[in-house]
């Protein structure tokens, strides 16, 4: 049971399935959440951008006016960082990459159990709280490895004189690798750090994003920066500088 002394978090549910939204409203209320519902993407977008913004968003992929991916992209472009859980019937790596690139924090396949949805929301809440209290703001706003530079205040990524455009998760992955300070990172640690505990063990997803990142930041005339450590994970470092 929720602690009556704990402030109730606000959850926005964006889904056009009336029976599902009513069920979620009842179950989330019992779990101690305040629930707001939108039955289409446009209404959901307005409510997501409203002040105060919701603490968590549950967003369906298939909406009558826009796709959930479109709505998520618009939410993120507006500067809203609220954790978003995507509900969908799509279950392949390409669809998960699409959703994650749009800025989704977690991904739940229909049909699902209420218990799993609650666990996912709690995990997103813990991760958001952990990030906000982890001292990330005190880290340097400019990071560099070799000739690769990242400005965390503007999210600009530059290699040499070339500006690189990264998706949300590509940027998150690059930043996680850079902040390791040249240390080898295990696959499980990368998955938990970038995607959260619910994606642990989804090796295909990590390999897809490492490949995307390499395609964007590596080039034949520059030293390789992302290295595979077989059986362990990955490391980001300029080995030409290590050698000197």
C-alpha cells in the first residue's frame, strides 16, 4: 500500500482504448498515483506540456490522430524530460530502436499484466530520481576523447571539424561511454546505465546502437575510438594518445 505521507505522483495515460484506460486509472489510483487520461495524441501532447508536468507518462504507440512515436518526439523537442513508457504490440528490435530514438524510456508489449506495468513505472521513477540526485550536473559540460568532443549543455557532438547528429539514445550511449574515463564497461552495466534495468540482457539492442554510433563517429582517416573487448563489453578511448 502507498505511504499516505508520500506525495502522490501524477501519471498521464495517453491511449484510446477506453476499457484499458479505465482499468489503469483504477489500478494506478490504488497504487497511490493521481491519473490523468487523454484519448488522442493531440490532447496528450497538450497535457504532457502543461505545468506542472506529469511525473510519468504511459503512451500508446497506435493513436487515432498521431503515432505515439510522433507524440514522444514532439514532447522531447519541447524540452519535457518526463519518463515515458510506451505501450505497443510491436516486438522486434527495429521497432524498439524507433521508439527509443524518439525518446521513450521503457517499452511494454501488449498484452501485459498490471503487475508488470506497475514494476516498469516504479523502475522509471527510481531511475529518474537516481539521475537527478547523482550529481550529473557537477560533471564537466565539455567532454573529449581524442578529437571527439561533446558539449553536454548543448548536446553538440563534434569530431575534428565535423558536427555529428545523434539520436537521443545514441547520444546517451556515447555520453555513458565517455564518462567512463577510458575504462572497460561490461555489457550489462551499459544496458542498465543507458536503457535501465528492464532492458538488461537485450544484447541485440546494444549491438545495434554500437553499430549506429560507430557509423556516425568513426571514419577511415581518424583513429578508432569505440573498441570491443571480447567477452566483456566496450571501451571508448583514443589508443594513439595512450601510446604516446
